[in-house]
């Protein structure tokens, strides 16, 4: 992950600086419907394309999970972990 500081907004002679974080890659192991996958991201634009239920939102949820320590879908930690019971359902 690379960090960059850039001016964000000037307000009444105060310049607010914001640190940006870029995720270069993500490796998911047993997270929701992903048994094991690695994603390499561009520093420009990234797009997830796939059928319904393919796991596009789960990739975003994994990024949210590592950033915020919880799912943005409000599910418990147990529901995020892929187990032998959930492997048979995918």
C-alpha cells in the first residue's frame, strides 16, 4: 500500500491535507464465497464484472473488513468465514 499526501480543500486560509492509501493487491482465503483468490489492483480505475452471486460485492466487503475491522453488510464474523458447510453451497 502506498501513501500520498495531497491538498484536499482550502477553507478560510487553512489547507487540509489528506493521506491517500492505495491497495496494490488483496489475497482472500476462505472469505464468504471465495475459497482462495488474489487480486492485483491498478492505481487508476478498477472494475469488477461478473454474474449475480459471483462475489463482486464480497471483494469490496473484504477491503472494507481489513480497513474498518467489520463487514459493511452488518453480518457477524462467523458468517464471513468460508467453512466446509458453505463450500458445498457454492
